[in-house]
């Protein structure tokens, strides 16, 4: 088998792998960087199937890494789209409440946004009607002017072009197989020798990490997100509309998103996947993963009441009428007969802490002398990717070369 030598070897050509390479080139412009991926091109999984929402950064607890990087990532990706002439819908977002209890969560989101230095406003029903006439709320709502929507694959393709111009090498159809020894792995038909390896393998990041003796406290459980799309362009709303979320879960509830092409979608679901790439029907069925997923999810559901409640609620979302009914609660007019097609599904690589049987709601990074492993690039990983990967380089790599 051929041997490929490189300074930095990145596993995974999603948003985290690509931005990691871009930031590495800014720190180490002369070093050789190789990106490998098991698929035929970039963005086959979570990044390319992302909702495209650039989050503003007010949902996240101020102590979290997500809070640190979402606001800055939002601005960086917006500036990048404008510089490159990429599509972007600067539509903003409103978060609406149903009752007094949800108002308390609304004020908590406002508080988090203020601490995170995010532009966010509590608005009255009258002010809401001026921003988004179709939205309805109980007394107050939140207005986030900096939430936007992009085309994820367009951004990934532009990053790939930038990296190719910087002489970063891509090896597609090259799945990670195993760690052969210190500073060497086998992937596809190659052996790769490296000074440093960065694991950005998304749905399989935990598997790769365990090959390096890391990630032992965590296991990944996949959840499928699918949106129900409007059959045509019908601008009956002009702003993304979200419900007040349950802050105990990593999911944001059924909401309205206006894509860059003007199509409105509602969702997503957050259904348990029975294998890691369980996008549609029996495609990519993997019996071993089927057993693993059930073996990991069942104890989680037994130990964690919230997980059982989420699973039950999400099961109902496969019924289109239920999904539409949930969305209709947030607007004054809803064309029930127009939302009749499922969009492209995506799978969320949700990390679970084996010690507590709880969802891990923040980025998780583990390292050893030869590698860094991004175990949980959880939402809003797309939005936060540029400052997040820069942080990882500064915290974990620069210290090694000082």
C-alpha cells in the first residue's frame, strides 16, 4: 500500500474539518495538510444536510464553549458569504411564547444573550406584528436581527476551493480503517504518516477516538432531523419563527425556517436513528450499529425520564398533521395543504455521557500527544466552526510548539 506523509492529517471533510484546515493554514502556512474522507466529496453528512441557520448565540449557557463562539462565528460566516458573493437570507428570527410559564424561559434567553453580548430584544405583541405580522405570541417575544440562513453546501464548496488554492490535499473515498501505530493510520488504500492527527469524523468521531484510547466516557447516539417543506415559494412569513425551547434538551422544537431559495420549511424531527447513517428506509443498514444504538439508547431511556418524554414527542412528528399542527400554533395563518413534502434528512451526532446518562450539550475535545479529537461538534457547530477550530488550535496545538 502507498504511504502518504504529512504534517497534519484531518479525518472528515465536513464544516469542522474544512475550517480546521483553513485555520491551520493561517497559523502554519508552510506545513502540509491532508484531509481524508470516506465519501466521494465534501459534506455528505451532517454539514451538507444542515438547516443552514446561522444562529445568533443567545440560547447557550454563558459558561459553554458554544456561547463563546456562536456570536463570532455568525459574523465571520456572514462576512465570508458577502466577500465571496454566496447566498444569504438575513431574515432574522422571532421566538414566541404560548403562556406565562414560557415567558420565564424567554427572559432567561434574553439574559443569556445579554451576557453573551448578542443583539437580542424583548418585544411586545404590537412590535412583533410590525416585524412579523403572521407570528403570534403571549404578551412578549424575542427578536434576533442577526439570525440568518445560508446554503451549507455552497459554503462548503467555497471552503474546498480556498483550501485547494492553499495546496491542501484531499483524499476522498478513503475511509479510516485503524490506527497502525504511533503517528500512522491505515485509511482506504493508503497508510498515512503524520506529525499530528485531527479527528473531525462527525458521526464516527467516538469510534476513531477509542482507537487512540480516548473518549471512553462517551458514546454517540444518532438522531434524525427532517423538515416538512412548502410545495412552492409563498412568502406568507418573512422571518424565521421559533417556539420557546425546552432548555433541558439539545433540540429547539418545531419552527419555521425560510431557506435561501425562498422555500419555507417546518420542523425538524429529532427521531432516534437505528444506525448511524439511517437517512432513508434501509439505506446503509448496518446490523452491528443497530445493536449498538439500541444497546446504548435503552439504558439511557430507562435512566433518564426526559429522554423518554422526548422520544415519545418526537415519534408523533412522523405524522405530518401533527407537525403541521405544532407549527400552526405560532402563526395567525397556516396553509396546511401546502406543506406536503419531506426535505432532505440530516443526522445529528449527539454525544451521551456514560457516567450520567445525559445528553452532552457542549463541544467536547480530547487529546493525546499525537492527536486531537472533536467528539461533540453539536449544534450550532456549523455557525461556530471558524472561531471554534481556531480556539482548538490555539489551546491544544500552539502550546505543543512553544
